[in-house]
C-alpha cells in the first residue's frame, strides 16, 4: 500500500484567502484509491455549496469551489480528471493527451465520496475502485488540486506544485505523487 500526505499551495500571484490551508492524504491498496482533503481555516469567506439532495454528474464544477485530482500512467499521454463538488456533484473526464481529446469518462456511474462541514474545517473523503480505468499492476502518477471561490467571487488555484507561468492543473510536471502497488 502506498500512503502519502499532501499539502496544496496557492498559485503564486493569486489572491488566496487568508487563514486557510488545504492538506490531506492519498493511498492506494490493491486497486482502491482513497483520498481525503481537509480545508481548514476561516471558512466564512469561502463559497462552499450546500449538500445537494440529489448529487449528480455535472459539468464545469471547477467554476466554483471544487476538489480535483488527476491520474496518469507512465509512458502514456492519456490521463483522467476527477472533479468533486462540496454539494456532492461530480464528474470524470478522460484526456487523450495534454488538454486534448477531452471526453466524459463513462466507466464510472458515481463517485463514492462524503463531505463534512465543521466550524473551521471542510472534509471530503473518497474511496474509489480504479478497475474501470487501470489494472492493479499499473503504476500511477497523481496530481491533486483545488479551486477555491470566495464569497466575493475571487478564485484561487491550489495544487501540489505550480510548474507553469499560469495556473495549470493539467501540466505533466504537476503529477507529483507516484503510487504503485
């Protein structure tokens, strides 16, 4: 099992909200991926969607506060983008190569994640069977990111690393966590 902690950093030059931190853990056991995000700090300034009575697959979740991760495999240009909304809505996209050939990944009928809101923390936990997209023997390269929208409409971009001159969660150098089995 691979088990890693992570801490996300705001894109340099963006206006991150004061007094927040985004951290978590990611692990792989056999072909199950677990990821837990912790957004801690002054949440009153962040636009966090209320839980939906009927969470569903939706597009453009990254236009609001959204937790994301990306999965790539070595020696392949293909990768997947996973979007998780605090409301419970979600989506998965498959890319043929860097920002090209984007298609909705229909191998998943739902993403099994839960959210909890506390006075100074927002928690999101996902446990995902990867069998629909990769075999247990496949090594993974992971990028983890979050879009934070403030209540005044400002957006900040958080990631493990920001390798480009603009915020770009798809940049191949952003896939900074290696997970094997």
